[in-house]
């Protein structure tokens, strides 16, 4: 795998290494306020994932296993034998991949509104999803106006993240279709799950499912908080729970 250069920011000089991974469409600055609050007790590593912030995009369409491999390379380059991970949304997918493939390198994970499980749908929602998929597959076979029809379909039914993905659309499709259920069941590291109860992107039921999957996990749900529960004053709230969680871990 090509070693894409990473833009990073380190905070604090003491304590255990703590890697912070942002969500889709974000960059290291989204987690920086929380990193600054945690810098007194940990050696913080904020990372722009490839294709976001100031890190160049991967040379081909990556899945989260590729992203996890790049973070593993970063750990080696920094001489980090074992790290704590704090990750939001898609960063959670990458953390799960890393903790599953290299459990000896991950002391703990804090997942904030993490993605990685298939959304539960009602019968009507499932029918609508199947109909949208069938329509797109039909357009792909159309001998006339194929490109125009597919463009209309994407603009009509594509998610905001997909429409804004640009050169990363192929990567987005790979990432969003992954289901990490089996991997989560095999991760030995302690996991703290922080979830906003008003999250509509990765609903709180996903947090409860993750809690049932991870062998060693704690779930804390926060009222009146959405997918970006760590922003603004929420950074203090999340940092409080993370500090409490980290303090309980063996050194």
C-alpha cells in the first residue's frame, strides 16, 4: 500500500499516546478542542485522514482496512507500541479495523457516534431502499441518456456526504457499505461508547448494538446531543468521560 503523507498535530508531551481520528468530511481541527483538553494527561496525536484536511487523497479507492493500515504505519513511524484511540463516526470504523487486525497495538478505544453497523430499517424503509437501488441498476443498463439518468438519480437520492465526496466517491461507497459486526465481537480492548441521543446519522440504537457486540464496553448516552456532540461545550463533556475512562486503565 502506498504511504500517503499525513498532516498531523501533536499536543502534550507526557502520558500515554492517544490517537484522534475524525469523521467523514471533517479534519483534525474538528477534534482539536477536545485534544487540547486531554493534553494534560496524554500525548495527543491529531491526524488528517488521507483525502481530508491537509492530507492528500489516497492513490486509489480505499476502504477502512486501508485507512487502518496507514494509521498502523504511523504508529510504527512514531515509535508508538500501544495507543489509546478516540474516534468519531467514520474514524470509529477505522479504529475498529485497527483494533481487530492489531490488537496488541490498541490499549483502548473511545468511539463517539461511531459508524460501521447497518442501519435498522422499517419494512417501508427497506422497500424504498430496494426501489431506489433497482432504479439505479435499471438506469445503468439504459441504452439512451444513461449518464443523464444516473446523474439525476445521484442528485435526487444521494446522501450529502456522497454528493460532496468529489474524488473520494469511490472510497465513500466502499466505506459506507461495510458492516463491522463480526469484527466488533472479536476486539479484546476496553471500549467507551459516547452517543448523542438525538443523532440521526448514526442513531443511538447503533450505540446499544455496539455495546452488545464488544466484549468489554461501556455505553454513555447524552441527552439533547446530535452526531457532533463533541463540538463547542460538548468537548468538555466528552473529555470528562474520556479522562475518567482512561484513568481506570492499567498503565
